[in-house]
C-alpha cells in the first residue's frame, strides 16, 4: 500500500464514521485530571492552583 492509498482509506473511513476513537497517551489523561482538579479549587487558592499547574507541566515535560 502506498501513502496515497493510506490517505484515501483514512478519508473514506472518516467519511463513514468508521474510525476508532483516538487513544491518547495515559500521561495526557493524567494532565487533564490534574488541570480539572485545579479548576475545582477556590478562586483564592492561588498557591494550590499554581502547584497543580506545575504538576501538569512536569507530566507534559516527560512526554
């Protein structure tokens, strides 16, 4: 199969809705979880929010 064949097959699958869901890395799920946790903190919790953002960045940097 050539690249063109692969692209056409992908486009056909996309049109038909036959694509498998995107499997994102577990690390990305962890970042999303950390940032969602940060959203639940009170607005005046600047230090805690900053710590959550740093934690998320550390996970991203390991990718």
